[in-house]
């Protein structure tokens, strides 16, 4: 029985990084599911302002960032 997109997304993990111009990105944490990922980006910006982004290691692409938490 095939999984629906929401179930499949919950199994995907995303790496969250903070951008630093001089040192490059710094890994913060790994989260599961795109909704948790977007929520965590917003939380990080509120607690410690800066630029953050989420990376999907399976598809090798940035899926969200702190200035736009919608998937690309």
C-alpha cells in the first residue's frame, strides 16, 4: 500500500544550518518533517536572530530558509 505525501514527509529529515558570512554555514540540528522544520526555523530566528536554512540531504537542496519558510 503506497504512502501518502504527508506520511512520506514525516520520514524525511532536514538539516538546519545557520549562515555566517565569514565562516560559512554551521550545522544546528536535524529535524523530521517539513512542518517541524519550518516551525523550528521560526523559533530559532525569534530566539537568536540571524539567517538560517534547511537542507534536504536526500535530494541535495535547500528546502526552506528563515526569510521564506515555504518549501522551494
